[in-house]
């Protein structure tokens, strides 16, 4: 395998780069690390690079690797491979091998949240995970699943911060009681705000959770449910319009069971402000694996109620779980989860300094992994010592 010189950065063909998780694997001070992640080539063509548009990923092509193999030392795949077929992914992996380029894969999703049927994603994972020189994932639960299914031991590295540090500090300071370090108790002037965001009702979303949440909050004084949804769900003539659901949401709002907020996609500023306006954010997922939304909530001090599917609870001990998966929703467990946070009102937010330290550790951990695979080390398989947690989230 080709190895980068000691005095030059390790050049990583990152797929993608312009996504917050990947950008926050770098040290907070630009240019201070030993890794150079290539910017995303413009999918519109022309070969130019972009820091904001990456779909579909141009680098996910055996042809791109053949043409540009001298420009990078290894490839690190995170997202975007659902844009290509399993056959094309196999060609990509084979071309990397022909060119002597190691492959690192971070398994964010063991179940694609956009796919009602797991078959296509499973076919991609059956190529990526056994072929990668190193597999990374975000939780020990996911690592256990990877070991059981593919016989590969994944390195566990936690999700970095999502909210930028100045915004994180500002939003935290605006919410916490400086005397107690907690969010003030519910009152008529300051209701206990629970939010659920249905987005555009992607495949893993369960809109029925709204009624169950309204029932759970009904006996709690000063509790308020805020239901968010993208405008295309409730407005006729749009591609994601759901007339029956739109009527249900409007009827419930009219009856005072919740406040309905239908809006366009949030930009980053509005998204973070929305999360900070809540005491609790409930994840309405029937299936999935990990969540950047959860991490953004932690950044701004909003508690998270997460379903039992996937490994959301493994991301951090502050997450409160309820029973919800493709088999159905347990309303009693949802009611207990919300009532627990209503009574306790924890402060789940790490400080900006803690997130900065974590980001530096994540950057160093990735540098070690990249140097390791470039040095020719083989990936861990069953029978090798179980990897330890590199960073405690």
C-alpha cells in the first residue's frame, strides 16, 4: 500500500466532506491536523470542487478512482453509496484494491432510514464491511451487531458535536438557570415544551406518535406539544402531500391537543434555535441506527426521548428510551419517558470545552486509523482481541 510521507498530510478521499459530522472530525483550528480531506467534486460536472453540494457523490466511481488515484492516499466512505448499485460499489472497491488504496468505512446506518425495505442497504453493507481495511461505528451496540453479522470488529468512536461552538455557548447560556444549572420548572409563563418533528414523513417516521404524545402530556400541568412538519406534507399539489395526515394534524391543533408548525426546511440557524426552544425532543422513528439530531439536542441542552429500535440510547446515558419499532408503539413506555423528564428536567448538554476536547480526540483517533491502514495493518476479525472504546462520549 502507498504510504503518505511523514512530513505531508494524509490525503483522504472523504465521501462526503461537506457534511457536519465529517467536518467536525477535524481539529477546531483549521489546518492544524495531519489529515487533508478532499473537497467534494461538483456533481453537476466540470470537475470543480464544492463545499456545499455533494449528492450524488462523484468520488463513488471506479472511473473517478482510476483517473484521480494519484491525488489521494485512502478513501473513507460515510454516506451516499445508496446513489449507486451494489455492482458499481463492488467495482469501486475492486478499483481501490488495484490502485493500492485502503478503504475506511464508518457504519452510521445499519438500517437506512429512507428505505422501507432493508434489502438494498444490506447488499451495500455486505460489500463495504467485509472489504474495508477498517470499520468505524458510533456505539458499542452497533459494533456488537457488526461483529455478529460480518465477523468484523469495528472501532467505536462517538458522534462529534453538531452545533458550532459560538452558537452552542449562546443557546446554552440563554436557557440554563445559573443558580441550579438546570432548566427552570414548568409554569404558565414557561410551559414544558415537548417537540416532535415529522419532517417530510420519510420511511422510518411514525406519525401516529403524535396522538400518543398528546395523551401522555394531557395530565401534566403546563405541558405543551409542538408538532413540526415540512410544508410539502400539508399543502396540496406538493410531492409529499399527505391529505389524510394533514387533516388529522390540523384537527388536533384545532382541538388544542398540540400546536402545529408547518414550514419549509430549517436553515442551520433556525434548526438550532428550534431545538433550543424545546425541553424534550421525541424521535418518532420505527427503525434506524444513530442520530445526528440527538447530538444537536445534547449540544443545546434539550433532552431526548428515543425509540428502542437502533442504538440511540447507546449514544449517551442521558437519552430516555421508549418501546417503538416496526412491530409497533408502546404508549405506556412513551408516557413514562416523558413523565420522567417532566419530573427531573436534567441538563444533558456537554460544555463547549468538553466538545472541543472530544473533537481533538476524534481527530487524533482518525489520524491513527489512517496511518495504521496506510502502514498495511490488516483489519480486525473474529478471534482478534475486542477493540476498546477509543473515546468515552
